[in-house]
C-alpha cells in the first residue's frame, strides 16, 4: 500500500472542532473529502449541523499538501482515500498578560495530521 502524509504542528485552531472535522473526512475518498470541506467553507453544507471554518481550512490545506506529496511519489491520486485524519492536543500556549492580571490567557493549539492511502 502506497501512502502519503502531511502534518501541521502547533496550529492555532480548536482541538474539539478539529476532531469533529477529522471524523467527518476519515475513510472517504480524496475527492469527496475535498468537496465536503470546500462546501463547508462556502457554507453550503454542515458537519453535524455546524460550520467549522478554521478547522476545515486547515484540513483542506493538509489534503492539498498530501495530494502534492503523492504526485511527487508518482502515486495515482484518483484512487487515494483518507486513511488517517487525526487531531492531537498540543502544548499550552499562553498569550501575554495585561497589567491587571497575574497570568495570560491560554490559547488553542492543535497538532493535526492526514495520511492518504492508494487502494
């Protein structure tokens, strides 16, 4: 089985939203996953009744990157499926504090990755 992967490390998106989007595109063909995410970005379709623009845009960028990696390896992209789509919690990123507070706000940071497989 020929595979192609792409990852984002330390992406500033919600972990919970990323998990929902990853579950929506897992085990789908590359064309169906890309069309789903572009429709979600255009607000034509929803995932679970909601639209997740930041996570959808990040996963669409990852799918395009993984597709380019597959073309570089001379793998037929028409037969590609999303084998793995996952989101992991990242380190705690704390934004700078104001003078009135003792600590800064925690920011959302997520590692996301996609693995495509030719079937």
